[in-house]
C-alpha cells in the first residue's frame, strides 16, 4: 500500500476529520467548485534511508496538509483535528495491508489567506516514518 493511500484511508476513518470535511481530502489540488471545507495533501519530499548494508526499508516522507475553509476559525479547527489524528500515531495505518507508522512528527504550521480562492488556509507539515 502506498503511504498516500494509507493516509487517506486513515483520515477518512477518523470521525474528528470527517465530521469537519467529510471525505473531501485531495492530493495536490481540489476539484473546481468543491464544497468547503476540505483538505489538500502534498508530499514535499521523500528521502531514502540507507545504511552501510544498503536500503534500510524505512521511509520518512514529509507531507503538507492544507486545511481550507471559509473562516479562519474553521481552518484552525480542521488543523487541530489533523494534529489529534496524527500526533502520537503508532500503529498500522490504512487497515488490512496498511503500513506500520512510527509516530508522525509535526514539523511546522502556518496560516494563510488564499486571495484567489477567497479561503483561509492553515498549513501543517508532518514527517511520517514508516516501514516500506
């Protein structure tokens, strides 16, 4: 299973997320005229972890989660729900055939107003370690 699939499956199974955005979780960009609020996920990097003996089987990609909403408060609430869902996660993500996740780490968070979309955006970056 791809980490992107595992993340989507996990977030859609998390009531704290779906109560706010439903299943409106997208990669790279949301469709035009999508119902608000929603989340857009982007993989920022994916360094390969190697040892002197070769590949370690560990991966540590960094993801950006953008919570888009009509109000700043709503965007912050979605970001807080993401933090609750991801911080301290140490289990198999994605259900059967999923990936063993070892505690995602939130690296940064910042606020933005997207003038073109006329939406508030709270962006959180997480590094997610897992066994490939």
